[in-house]
């Protein structure tokens, strides 16, 4: 990877730790990394939001957390309550799992209703960024991924996101291409790729896919994110070494 590519990807990165073993000590280290790398956001479990918000105060790195994660349940009240708690703790961005099983059984209204309810409590003085996780590996078919993408954007999503990273199939180039096509057709929204990105080559390939689909000037923190836990050190090394 070239230094220029690493410098493009770092500001698009949602530095993430959603491991069950994550600790407060780990969050402190991630906050230091986030500041040093100038990433877009730090994505953590809800119980760590207040800690991350304090550590990143005065810094442009945003704090993101996950809601309805990873199951994509259909409990609207729980999703709303959890979102409100995260916002009180200082979250700037909400990564919400779509009730994708409802969509698969032919009940789009249930899926839409949960997204709309969470969107309703996310306005704020500065609009809270709402990313809706589609779980594209479970949706599988391109037409189903496209339908989920359109539904999420119509319900108020700012971003559509591939996956939780907790299912056997996560992000794939085909799914991302479908999502980008919907964003282009709708004329608004961003795409976040998450789940299964393990190498610098993976990240560079998805950025190149976005460039081809949307144009080389489209990808920015407001339109394109890469969620990953294991790429940060390699990106920093490539940037600093000019490899």
C-alpha cells in the first residue's frame, strides 16, 4: 500500500472494538490511537461511550456505538431507550442493526418502523449520524440488499452499513457495489464497510470500488467509512514509512 492510500483511508476509518473481552484499559489505548491517527470515529460498546467521550473531548474524532447489536431484534422501545442512553453518555453516531429477519419474512414495515423510531430520537442540535447495519451476508441476494438499502435510507439513515461482523458472511464486494448503486440512485447517503476486513489490501480494494462507482472525489468521512479493529497499526506504518 502506498503512503497516499493510507493517508486517504485513515480519515475514513471507524476504529472499532466490539469484542466481548474489551476493557476500559483497551478503550484508553484506542482513544490515544484515534487521536494520533485522525480517524473519523471510535466505535465501542455502549458501556464505554462515556469513557470515550471524555477521553476524546475537544478532538474531532467522533464517538460511535452500536444499538440492537448484533441480533437485529424487533423491540422498538428497547432500541429507543438504548439510543437515548447512548446519546446522554456522549455518542455522536449510532450504528443500528436493521431487523433484517423481518425484511426476509416479508415484513418491511417492522424493519422500517424501528429505524424511524430511532431516527426520531437522534436529531440533536447537530444531527446525530445514524448508520443502519443491513447484515448483508444474511440478506444475501442483491435485490434483497438493494431493498434493505432503500428502506433504511427512506427511514432516515445517513449511512447504510454492511454487517455486524458477527455472522459467517460479512462484507463482500458484490454487496458493497449494490449498496453504492442504491446511494447513487437515491442521491443521498453514505456507505460503511464493516466485517471481514483483515488486510490493507481489503481496505484499498473497497476504496477503489467506491472510486469507480461514485467518482474519485466522493469518498469522505461524510460519505464513506471503513469499520475495522485490526488495520490501524498497519495503516499508520504505511503512512509513516511511505511504503
